[in-house]
C-alpha cells in the first residue's frame, strides 16, 4: 500500500521502510530454507580443502565432457532437459570421504549424506571416485566392498563387492547408485566403503586432508513428487 | 513488464536484493552472493486488466465483457509475476557436503495485471 494507506488485501497499514525491509529479509530466509527442505541454516560447515574441491570439480568436468550421459556437476543455470512448469527440483551432492577404522590390509571410508535430503529426494545416480597413487610395476588387485548397516544398526552387511585391477596411478570410478539409493531410506544415511589393498600399499585416503586426491562420491538426486499414483 | 521507479503507482516489479553476507549466510552459501527477491506491487485498475503479460493469453473479447459487466462492481485485477526463473544455489549442507540445486520460480523477472 502506498504510504499512509491500508493494504486492500490484509488491512495492514503500510510498513515503515525499515520494518518492511526486515519483513522481506525474514521472508527471504524462510522461503530459501523451505525450498531447500532445511529446518534451519546449517551450522558452521567444515569445508574440504580448496585443492580437494578443485580436483573433484575438475574430475567431474572431465567426466562430463566425455560421458554426456552423466551430466556431471555444477551445470550453469537451470537443468535444460526439464519441461517448463514440470521442474522437479534436482540436487547434485558432493560428499568427501572421512576416515574410518583401518589395518595394514583394509581401509574404511565413510561418506555422509544429510537426513533432510535423504528424506525428501530419490537418488538418480551416484559415483565413487578413488585415486590410486603409483601402485608399483605390476597390476595389483583391490577389493572394494560397500557395507550397509542392518536395520538394527548393530552389524554391517556387504551390499556389493567389486574386484578392481589397478595398473597405474590415477582415478577410478565405481557406480554406487544402488547402495546410496538404499541408504536414503535410513535414519543416518552413511555409505561405508571397505578397501582391501595389497600389504605394501599406502592408504588411498591421504592422511593430509588438504591433499587433492581425497576420495569423494558425487550423487544426483531429485525431489520426490509429493503424491504417488497408485495402480489399483 | 514495468520496473517500479518514479512516482507511478501502477503495477510494477519492485527490485529487492538480499545480500547473504548482510544476513550472515555467506559461510554456508558458496554461490551466489545474494538473492534477487523481486516482488510485484502496485495498482491494477480495471482498464489495466490484462496489461501486460499474464492475461495477454486470455481472449480479449471475453475479458472486455468481464470488464464491462463488472464495471459497476469496480473490481480491480491483481498485480502478479508474469515471468520467473530459478535460483541456482551452491551450498554446504549440515554434513559439509557441497550441494548444488536450482530452485524453480524463485526470481521474478516481470509483473503484470491479471
């Protein structure tokens, strides 16, 4: 309403400029948090090192340029293949590894996902990126197991096991879509990866977190549609 | 659409920029630096109904009949967004994962009278 008049819809008097700005800022916060399905703003994040982040983004961009099927990360602007008016909100999630228990032969990596996203989205694709540093002159075998907590959360079961033959240093990828998809139904969505490596190998999880070869998972998720059509 | 400015009281798009640094959100929102929460404000008297934008897709003849029929009731139309676009956000979630999403229909590009 113009100054001095009443709003024809709500009957409120026009707000003073300062008050109006406060109201609009509060509205902006509320609207963004609601659309991101967040009850409140996340507390101070622990960002990965800049080098790890740039390496991951570079890796994804390289992946995107030679596999158009997987659109990759951080596209500029809206998702082009969604019809106007039909957009289902999509998320691209980049989760860096956290170290778990390890022995000379096996290393555990943990990848966490937020409960809010897990509860309101469904996974379309998820890929695990691992970097192997100079394994030696001969090709070596590595076993990668995806572990999942059982419903009681007391034990873990092997969701899948993959044998990998690593011949030279570099990045390798593994499809972990089904494992992450089943996580998204659980209370604490955390993917655990067990790597069984030859005795004399160094761990693929760099002890120095600022290292640019930190393993990561990139997942593409889509908001669940609010209603489901049931077939009778 | 018309951007608000000057002293016209007709339906227009009012620009409003929320600086994330100003509201203390710059630590968890990586990009962009702020949000253009533009909104529509202003009057839509009867002779403005359907000008410009949203109502332009109505059959003008029908609309004129409605105008004529409701002239006595002096019913105004509403000032609403006619074009919107997504807000692309890159942010840390509470597990410090990096998330990118496009929230549809968050930025008003133009306004018009229904």
